[in-house]
C-alpha cells in the first residue's frame, strides 16, 4: 500500500457538553476507498468539517504525505488537495454549470467560457456526464453531485470526501456514481465515502472506519466486515435486518382511491388516474423519484389539495377537504418536511405536541389554555416515545431530527389512527431512531391502522411494506406484492423502464 | 413630429438621473444588498455637487463637483453597508432611515444655497451618453467578467461563494459603496445639469422610482435603459399636463409615489419578483454554512 496520503493523529474536538471527536486517528492511502461509518452524532460530520477547514481541531494533527498541515479554511483544504462533495450541493442555482465551476478560480474575462475545455477534459476523463451550459436549478440531484465532483477535481483534489452521496440518488444513479468512483480510484485518487447504507459500503469500499460517540470503534478491511458486524459496531448492540412478516389477515378496506386526477399550480397534470385499495393493518409503500406525484397524492389524501377528478373514500365515505376534520376521522399525517410542515420550530415541545389537541379539554379550558394539562400531557408523551429533550418547554428547533420526528409521531398517533400518511418518515435519521420510528408505525398496523408510506429509501419500503406502488409521471404503477419485486425492478420502474 | 421628438428628448433628459440611480441600486442588489436610501443619497449628492460647483459666490470647480457628489453618496452608502453588512441589521429599515437622514441633512446644510443660480453648468449630452454607457458596462461586467460572476454569486448564494474563498463582505461593501456613488451622481445631474440650482426636496421622489425600477427591469442593466426612458416619458407628460389642466398641483406632487406603485404592480403582473437575487436582503453570517 505504500505511504499514507492523509493521516489523522489523535484528533479531538469538543463542543460545549460533548466531545464530538475523541482522539480519532486514521490513515488514507492513495487509490483507496475508505468508508466512514457511524450513526448521526457519532462525529462523522465534525471530522469532515475539520478535514475541510470549517472547524479547527482542539488537539491532534493532520498530515498530508507525511508532513503536518494546518487547514484553516475550505480554500486551504483545496490547496492541500482535499475536496468535498457535500450532501446538499453548495451551488448557485441560477448560474450555469460552467459559471459555478469558474467561480473563484476562472479567468478575469469570460471566465465561464474559457473554462469549458477544462471541464470537458476532466468530466470526459472520468466518465462524468455534465452539460456545462445547463442551469444548475434545472439539474437532478445526481447531476448536481457530478458538478460538485468535477469542481473538486478542477481544483486538483487528490482526496475526495463524499458525504452521504447516495442518499439522493436512484439505485441506477448510485451505480453510475460507483462506476465514477472506481474510475477515480483507478486514477490514483483517494476517496472517503460516508454512508448509512451498509450494502453500498460493502460493495464499493476497500476499508472501513466505524465511529461511535466520537471514537473510532473499528478499522477493518472490507473482506473482514459483514452487514451485521458493521451495524453492531455502529449502534453498539445487536441489530436485526429481518424482513417484516406479511400481514396475517388483511382487514376491511380502509381507503379506496379511484381515478384520482390532479394538476399542479402551473396547470400540469401531477396525478393521472391513480387508484388503489388499502386494508386495515396493511402498509402500502410508494416509491418514486421526487416530483413524480407522490407529494401531490399525499396532499390530496391529507386534505391539503383539491383533486380535479376521481374519488377518495375513507371507510366508504368521501373525504372532507379539511385536515383538522380528517384528523378527527382518524387520518394521521407525518409530513415530508418535519421542520416546516410538521412542527413550529420556535414553539415548545409541549406546544408542538398539543397542536392537534389544544382545542379540546383538558388542554382547552373555555377560551383559555390550561398550561398544567399541556405540560402533563407532554411529559407523558415524552416518556412514552423516549423523546430526548431537556424539558417539555424547550423550543422544538433545538431537538435533533430523530427526536423532532418522535414529537410528530407522538402527536399524530395520540388518538387511534385509521389511516397513517407517512412521508419520508426516517429521512436523515440514524439506525437507532429509524428503528424506533418503524416500530411505532408497525405497532399501529397491529392495532388496525392502514399506512401509506412514501419513501425514497428502497430498503425501508421493502422491509416495511406489504405492497409497493411506484409513482412515475403522475401514474401509479402496481402496487406489487413486496415479496415479488426486487430493488432493481423498482428502480427501473422509477425511471420509467419496464419491470 | 417635432412634438414627438421634443417629448423623446425630454424623456431622455428626465430619464438620465433615473437610469443612473437605478443602475446603482441594481449593482448593490445584484450583490444581495437592498438600499432603500437612494432618495437620501441623491439629495446628498445633489447638494455636495452644487456646493462644490458654486464654491464661494459662484466660482467653484465644476470638474470637482461630480466626484464630490459621488463621494457624498458613497459615504452615505458606506454607513448603510456598515449597519447591514457588518452589524447585520435589517436592510430595509436601515435604508429607510438613510433616506430620511439624507433628505434631512441635505435640507439643513443646503439652506445657504437655496435659490442661488449656477451660471456655468455642464451640458447634459455627456451625462445621457455616460448613463447609457454605464448600463452597457454593467451588463458586460455581470455577464463576462470574473468580478461580475463573483458579485452575482454573492447575491445568489453567499455561502457557496464564501466556501470557494471569495470575500463576501468585501464584495458586498464594494457594491454598496459603488451603488451609493452612482446615486450621488444622479443627484449631481439634477443640481448641476437638469435644474442648475439647489432646492430642498429637489429629488422629488426620483430615488424611490429608481428603486422600484430595479424590480421593473428584472435586475437587468440593459432593460434599465428602456425602463428609464419609459418613466422619463411619464414624468414629462406629468409636467406637460400640470400646466394645462385644472387639476390641483397636489395631485401632481403625489404622482411620483403613485408611479412607484404602478411600477411595482406592472412588475407583479410580469412575475418580475422571481428574478430577484436569491439572497437579496439577507445578511450573510458565516456560521450558517
């Protein structure tokens, strides 16, 4: 393997109350893909921020090709050959790809025109398809990611850090990314690959380092790693990857959707003749690339959007288009955007928990609120859902994603739900929190609730759903029995190919 | 025919201060900073220009008058920059304050120049051509230079620009001060060329129209030329009608402000707000990247 290209020695970084990185040491060799694994809060992002010059470590040193370096800014990091492909692209949406790439390094005159041959050479060399004249806001997440990769390479990066790069990609796009990663590796670049998805780590990485609570708890070549051993290292206890059992006996029909048609604000059709049936105790998974009508479908079901045609019957009766009345009928909604739609960030945990119930006693007391009842109810729910919060009066914005999601679950599932609309319920959550959210949903199905689960995580869909439908350009393909479709088939359907 | 040509000539003359001030505001808005203080900076520029041109008893320096006006506008804008960029205060409130302070200070300091004539004054031709040239120059700057790309990026996504090593604060300061200098220049055009004298309140709402015009032309310097001529024409018509109709003068005095509303309504109809730079009006804090 030769000499390491990049070495971290005893990196320690403390924040008030936590040690985010505790004597982290690792090496990265030329032409190697190193997977960096860990739960949310394990210290991966802190470590990446240190490598990219956004944070300064409190102790420890960074060596590049054997000599210690000080990385004080992202520009420094790039100068030392460290490039970052961030999870959420940091690009100027209204500029073209070429303008974005010329920013900060181009020629004084006609910077975006003069950089074109350079882009072509680098993109072509590694099989990265980018159109330099396209506007960034029109690009898909995968294309934006390729622009970020090209940018790092343009700046001469020898080490590329990929921060959860597949979280926004379809399986096919992820495969294309892996091909690029292999090309880069063959050209002698070193890659740090950060991911939650253990299957991907096992297929692309050469070696993996596992972080837990800021410490390195494992550093092993990939041949010696397995899915279960890695998950246990990350979580610190046993994790089950078993497929969810089939629903024993499907109950009566809870939801019937017939020929649903809807148009977007701009008048384009977003739902085209969507129809399905959902029975009590059943989970219907909805897959699809963002923007193919999933959000609109859920909005119609949640009473937030008026359909142009078709019917929705909840237990035989047509649906009122009023979210508050829907809730009293037993429709719970776990929305896509937990911060903007699911909660009021500046209000307290207790107030957020009471958003559905503050108009009824005991919280409502005539036209006044009963603060004691509000706090008591909140404390009960915090305990029942194991929500980690300093107090029920803490503003919701201070909670981590997983705990905020638990607040939303606690609120929505407080009364027995008949139908649960869950959209990306575990997006951005770590394995532990994901398990808890899944368990809460499955618990509800055992009590007789029907679940519509929209997710971009195919693993999640396959392990929770009884049937899976794929949204493509406003049409619902399927649903198919979850036992009879594969990841690859769903991926193909998502992109419009035949199963 | 002669009437039409005359109207067009007057429209250009009216439109020139609008165009210069509009280009200044457009420049700092493309870099992400709104400055509603244009009216105040114009007043300060107008006074500074007149004072230097007049000197002691009418024999001041015409050549120095224009730089003095730009300096006055630029210094006022620097104050706005400090408050909004360094201290990260609300840009709209700071701009409104600057507008009132500028008008007030100019009115106070200008008392001794009130009603004095300026015998020797520059021709308007160079100003008109210069304003159009400036629009072309800005269009070129934005579309074809690294500096322009940097300025636009700072207005769209300052976090991305910062990550790539651009100095967001310096770029925004530069744009704000340059924008203020142009507002001062627009003011000098009024007090040196258009109506070579100083009167309190001589900017007459032109600064506000310039601010609204930025939105109307969709932050595009080339379209600003046509926008300015169009509103110059409306201004001309307003003055023509004032003499001939029996409508009270108060109605005409409120016309500039009605025009602002008209500009914004027309912009709304054309969906121009969608062209606004993404980070317009938002202070940049580094911790937020």
